[in-house]
C-alpha cells in the first residue's frame, strides 16, 4: 500500500492550533508504530476534551476578604460595597473562564475528529497534547481580561486589609491620645470652640467598635427616653466625661474641650437616628417659608434697618437684590441654609456665628472697611432676619425649639450671642403677621 504525507490543516484550524499537529513520515516502521499508539492518542484527546468541559464549569475562586468584628458603622458601607465588587468580579471571571474552556473543548473535539478522519484515509497525523495544554494555560493566565479581573480583586483585597489595619490603629488608646493632642491646634480659644477634626472621626469609631466604655450607651439611651418631652439634659454626660477623662487623660483645657466636643457630637449623632427626632421636623415650615418670601422682598427702610449700617443707595432696594450683589451676604445665606444638615448645638451655633461674622463684614464694607462696627444686638438682628429669610433651612422652626430644649451646654459669649440671634430671628419670623 502506498502512503503519503498529510499536509497541515491550515485551512481548518487557527495557526495557534496548527503548530501542534505533527505529520507522520510515511515509512513502514513509522506507520506501524503510529497504528499501535493511535488508540492511546484518541483516548488522550478525548480526555483533554472532557478536562476542558469540566474546567469550564468549575469556578475560579477569587479570595474573599476577611472582615474583623471591629468594623464600625463608618467602615461597613465601604466594606459592603467592596465585597459586592468582589462578588461581581467573581461572576465575571467565571463567565470568561466558562466561555474560554468551552471553546478549547470544541477545538480539541474538532482535532480528534480530524485526526481520526486522517487515520481512516491512511494520512497519519499526531498532535502535541502536552504542548497544547501548556499553551492554553499560558493563554488563559496572560489573557488581558483575566489579568484585569485578578488585578482589580487584589487591589480591593489590599484596600480592605489596610482598612482593617486602620481600624485596629484607630482603636489604639495611645494613638487616640496622640490624635487628641494634635487636634488642639484647631481649637479657637477666643470662642472656646473645637471644630470637627481628626479626633472626632477617631472617637466616633472608638465608641462604635470599642467595648471599653459601656456607660456611653447607657447615657444615650437615657437621653432618648426624654426626647418625647422635647428636653435634652446634658447632665447625663457628666459621668461619661469623667470616664473618658480617666481613659484618655487629657493634659490641658484644650484637650478636655476637644474630647468633650467629640462626646457631644457622637451623642447627638446617635440621637438623630431616633425615628421622628424633632430636630428634623418640618412642622410649621410652610407658613415660615411664606413669611420669609415677604420679608426678603421688603426694602431696608421697610425692615427698619438703620442707615448707619446700610448705604443710603440700598435703602429703597428689595433686600433680595442687595444680597445678590454682596458676596458676604450670599455667604451668610449659604451658611444659614446649611444648618439643616447639622445635628448638634455646638456646630449649629458655630455656623450661626460665622453667618453673623459675614453680616458684620458686609457692614464694615458699607463703612469703608475701617474700624469696628460695634453693632448692637438690634442692629445685627435687623440684618440677620432678612438674611435668614433668603433661603431658610427646611427645619428652621424645629431648630429654634431644639436649641431651647438642650439644657446644660455652655457657650462662650460670642457663641451665646449667635445662639440667641438664631432663635430670636426664627421666632420673630414665625410670629410675624403677613
């Protein structure tokens, strides 16, 4: 019988597959040997097809992040989001892997059929199975889609690991003391006020995740019980302050102020989560807004604003037009509107102080920017009311009630002035007849 060399099947397979076909030189010895091993080759090709079919349905497991029980409510949303991303990446790589190996299974099945047909035609062809398997593994591991998914998942896992580590650090007492000391540089000693800073963030985590202080939860629970009476007694914090003083050992008045401010902020944040907390009530807001609309359209003369704090050219202009050309009054309006988002008296009163300061700057500019305005309460009040009326917070009426409901918080004289200014203005507008 005459045998001939079968040509490579370049018209049937991709070049990446063709290179693994090995034509058998048609000598009697080679043909005899190939006929002996052909059944084994056929079995190996069938096994490889089955391997790829099986691999296509087995998930490639992306490592899951390890989340500690010390995660705080501030970290959990981030962690949950990242875990959802990991799960999404898991689905993506499973889909890609399934499609990838299903394709390889079809290719090997076609190779098996082709080699079998060659055998029947006495045109013998071998196939480098091990070489092809190695090529497929490299192709999968180096595929841009796989590399991108793995890189993305590793980045998320590394981020969560760092976040987990940062939680441990944030719960470290010595680090808390260091953060407390550093936060004193933000204290406004003239106002006796500590603005929100890094210690507030660390302290919020600490009270959420640490079980060192149980008294704090009890304090918050006691305050919540009295909310129905719309009274908030800050004396409940006395024992809490003592407990945290023993724990953090503040070294001076500024550290004590920073710590006390953080305690107050966290307590009111907790209270604000209570359903129907009256600070966020919009009761009476519709009528309040209607009255504000009337006030802001009035002129300084109609509002009885004295001429020594208002330029004569402005006296007969609608107040809203004056605000529109004054950066200081625009700033004051923006600040007062933002009060709707605050939950504690300290920050509400401090923001009000900033609005008063912007109004004071407006008057200074009217006076040529020289000297002190020395405005009386009534002078400031006459400007503060129409500024408040420009774009009042939605819960303005509730804000006034809220500040009056809090017993036991001390403010410096400038802040106390601002607190009274806010409550008085809201009450005045609420009671105004239109």
